[in-house]
C-alpha cells in the first residue's frame, strides 16, 4: 500500500507568519528548529517545513487535527537529503500502520512544495 500527500504553499504567507516571534517555536519540532536556526530561518526553508507537515497529514488521511505540528519534523541529512522525523501521535500512527515515509521538497522564490509518500513495510 502506498499513501501520497502533497502540499504547495506561498512563501510570502509564511514570511508574514514569521513576523510573530512565536510562530517558528509553535510549528517546528526542536531538532527542526535547531537546523533552521543554524541556517538563518530562511522563509523558503520554514515554508518547506510547514508544507511537509501538511503533506504528511494528507498522506495519512487525518489532516492537521490528527497530529501536532511539531511531531512531524522535516530534517536534512549531512548530504542535504530531506527526511521526516516523527514523534508523538505521528509516530504512533506510522508504527500502528507499519508505514515508512519518503519526502521530496522543492521551492522557487514564491512557492514551496512537498510530496510525502508512505509505504507499508512488511516485517
């Protein structure tokens, strides 16, 4: 079984939200926050992180009401490859359904887009 979620977001929308000093700490997980802080909190990167949360929630079919925003973190490996770190309810759902996730991220000057693919893993 494959599950797919996609989200597209206007970067200016996130840039405006970032005017509230609590926005990033409210929507980002702690590791995600640290990574973005080291990279200077670019609006494109924060938008991609927010979009990943939306795409994940669409893939699992709960919408954002099923998980807390900080439970889905868009992280980048040393090689720059994006991956999702799940915790709390998001992790519990993934474990119960035996799902592993892949993520792809892109952005332009105006938009960020994320695709999340969940695959049932036979163990």
